[in-house]
């Protein structure tokens, strides 16, 4: 770090997952500009409530929120790094709040220049497998706005099917899900 301070405690032990083209890893302080770009991209945020915040302060807050879930829940969101470029290109991972939340949610968000390359499915598959194998989840869901055809296609590629509607602060959302039994039948 450039502030000259020494670390007083160990960083969280967030697992690292690798796929053919991606590394799923904990956030680093230097990821803030890439996260700010993701949070400030209107096309990215169109299906996520439309709130834009391209500030480094907002990016840091988002990274802290996702990292705090690892501490409190033992899971959270990973930063997605493209191996070929060593760039942070998005995030993937889990949310499950202990209040007004439908269950263990797997979400994915990538910068538009990385859409259509199969990265969301690749990262989602690694995270989904980790969720069933390591967390022992009974069901994993994804909350998707009904007009978000690209994310619905990713959910289908991950073996998810439409489950039910959920009323969210951003309006009605579709919940897509896969059960542990359906996932196990697919991976055998």
C-alpha cells in the first residue's frame, strides 16, 4: 500500500478458483478503478437497478461489502480476472442475507467488452460447483430482471430453470434455480 502503514492482521482466506481463462479471487485495493468502471457503466447497471456510481469511494464500498460477506457468511463475491490480460473484468459469487432475501443467490456481472465470450458461464460454473461442493447448498438461485435475456441464457447454461417471481426493491425479478440433486445428476 502507498500509505506506509503495516498490516496488523492477516487478510481473509478467500478461496481462489481457476478456470481455463479466468481467476476468481478476492478483491485487492488496486481493483477499485475497475470496479468503479463496472459500477459506472450504464449498460452494465441497466439490469441491476440502474444506479450509477463510478467513484472510487463507491467502488471501495462495493468491494468492502462483498468482502465482508466472506467474513460474516463464509462466502461472497469474487473479483473475476482474465488470465490473458491480468485485468479485473467483473465479479461473480454469492449473496444470501439473513433478512428479506430468497436464498443463496449466485450472480455475475462483467464489463460489456467481455460479454458474448462465455466468461459469465465459465465463472458461474466454477462458482456454482464450489457452492454445491464446498458450501453444501441444497439450492442455488439467480435473481434476474425479466428483460435480461443474456443473464437468463447464462442461467440456462448453468442448468437453472425458472423457479418463481420475487418482488425486489427494483421491481419484480425472476428467480432461476438449480437444486443439489439436479446439479449432481448433471456433473456425474
